[in-house]
C-alpha cells in the first residue's frame, strides 16, 4: 500500500471540497481498501464520509429514497423493502457475506470495480488500469467474464447484484457537487467499456453519491432476484436475473427484466420484456421470452456456456415470479 493522507469530513461542504481536490471517498471501505492493498488504487488522499447525513430510508407513496450511507444489511432488513420491493432485498441478501453486508454502503456498492483477475493483478496489462495496454482476459482466463456489452478493450463482468435489481426498477442515482445536483439513471450511471474501459461511472470530478431513488408500483411488489453461482455463499454470479411483473386480469401489464453476471454492466432485457407485455402468463410464454435473453451476446470459448445458462436463469425466474401469488 502506498502512502496517503487520511481526512475525516465533518460535513458535506468539507467532503465536497476534498473531492474537488482529488480525494477519494470512503465509507464502508469494503472495496477501496482491498484495491489499495493490492496497489490497483493509489489515491493521494482518502476522505472518510461516514459523518455525513445520508443514512435515511424514506418511503413515499410512489418511491423509495435510500441514503448513500445506508448499510446493505440495513436496507435488506427494512420492512417496506421486504413488502414492496423484494427484488432489492433478495439481491442484497445474496451479495457478499454477512460481515461485508453489515459494513458496505449502498453508494459504495454502486461504485464497485470489476472483479476480473487481470484487473487486480498489477503485473498484468489491463485497459481499465492502463488504457491501451491490452486485455489479456480475451485470450486468457475468461470463464466468469462477460458475454454481453463487451468490446475489444474489455470483457470484465460487473460485480454488483444490487445494481441489477436497481436497473430493472428504473432507479436513479442522486449526485451532488459544488456545481449542484444531478439525477442519473442507474442504467446510465454504470458505463459499458466501449473504447474507454477506464471510465466506469458517469461521475464528474469531486461528485458525491448522496442517495438512490426507486419508483414503486404493482410490479415492484411482484418481484424477485435469482443468482446462479459456483457455490452458495460469498461468490459472484455466473448469471442472475431480476424480474418484476404486474399481472392483472390474467395479463402481464408491466414487465421489468435485468440480468447480471453475464455483462459488463447491469443489463436490461427489453426484447424479453416486449415478448411478455400483454400476454397471459404461462410456461410457453416464459420459454418464448427467455429465448431473447441472450440477444447480442458475443461469447468467448471459455464462457460460451453462459448463453444457455442466461436463458435458463431468466426462464426460471419468470416462472417463479409469474406463478400464483
């Protein structure tokens, strides 16, 4: 670990000033500390923001507002989340370990960086760490990496389970800086690699996540998260699916489907949603819709199995959420 200055921000103004001069924000520290220890991250200043007032979970008639410093375990246990947004609670409970969920914050979860082994090995080239140096994963070990949203520059999979659920529900990230406030959809906040894989978030210099806003409705009540992985705990997804359905009068009125573990960012599936809308739920519909789940996939030899795994994961979760309730 390289030397750095540690600052504890006593208020929002001090935190924003420190961020504007290049300081890196830290709260739970479950991602940044690991990356600093591995020398992937080498900030000159680390700014502790745990004293800031971003810890509320506010329930409105049509939205849930979550402070950026709310702990993952706290949000998962909230009664409104369990009753009205089960997909969020399930995604959180299937993340990381109980110890990490007790420390990690919602804002920090959205700022996670890739888990690609080459990204974390500073002796290897990596376009995310050093643009233009290459992506050894493409011709190397890529079993757990992405088949959707990849580019010639990067095939790293996005690690967050929570972000998949938030993308399915059209959640918005609330951002603040000395220049003012911004609202950015989670789906646009987490960037696909394209030709600039080193730019992972739509975050301006010195900008701070202050919260997340999630619209609620009939579809969020009938929702859930499925995670398929090599082992049952403390493991990242090989494929996952967040599904939310509004079924009334025997017909699907609204459908939201997003997947993780297979893409460079949380991945919405509009093709699947279009097949579902206006149809009567049932096994034939689940099969027809899930057949569209891997549209646009570009698998590599070592992760081609994910194409079929993705379709089956989506079909299984559609059947789970679309059944009698």
